[in-house]
C-alpha cells in the first residue's frame, strides 16, 4: 500500500550502490570462514574471492583507516556509508608482509583509485584464505542492504545496493 502511495506522490527511495573493490567471485558473507564476518558482527555486506592482488576504491569518499598491517582499509563514502575492505582472513598475522598501501588515512579517493596491492599467491602459499569481505559497518543506519552475490565480478561492477 505504501509503495503505491509513494509512487503516486512521486516519492522515490534513495538507493546507493557499492562497487567491487576487487576482481573475483562475489559470494555471501555467510560463506566466509570467520564468525566475525559470517555472523555479520561488523555489518552486512559481501565477500569476494580475489582473482588479482589489488584493491581499488569502491566509492568516492575519504580513507578513514589504513591498518598498520595494510590488510584492511576503511573508507567513508561521501554519502555516509562506512565501508571496510578486509583482505583475507587472519592476514593481520602477516604483519604487512605481501601488502603495499597506496593511500593513507585522510586521503580523498574516487571510485577506481588504487588503494592496496597484495601478493595473492604468496599469501595463499603462506596458508591464508584470501577471501575478502566488503562490509558496511554502519548497516543499522540503512533500510536495506542487498548484496549481489554468486557471480564473477570485475573491479567496479555493482556488488551491493543500499536503500536509505
């Protein structure tokens, strides 16, 4: 009923899209072998099994945190979404080995800007799962977060739709 009323009145819901920061296979967070992510403790989102060792900005925004170990980065989109990109599982234990950050906290970024490069094969050889969760940390501020999973994605393909 309300959807029909909104349509009649010309009220449109605002939907924002998060783009893929990594090329690979997009899957549900439920498939991630880590309870922090698969139970959505940090927020809702998606995971990508990377095909390449690079992460680009999925949005226009500001880098709010680059972990000292460079395995994770947080960006706040200009429209408010707080996005965490966590490269691999337990990769904090590598203490930055195999990771190169190209941005620092406070940097303004545009969708597609290179954030981090990582040696995908060396990380796998070291025994780490390279699955990369992409999480909206302030999920509770949005009406809906709809991941677009179970498909191959290229950098900057649409992976998450967010309704305000």
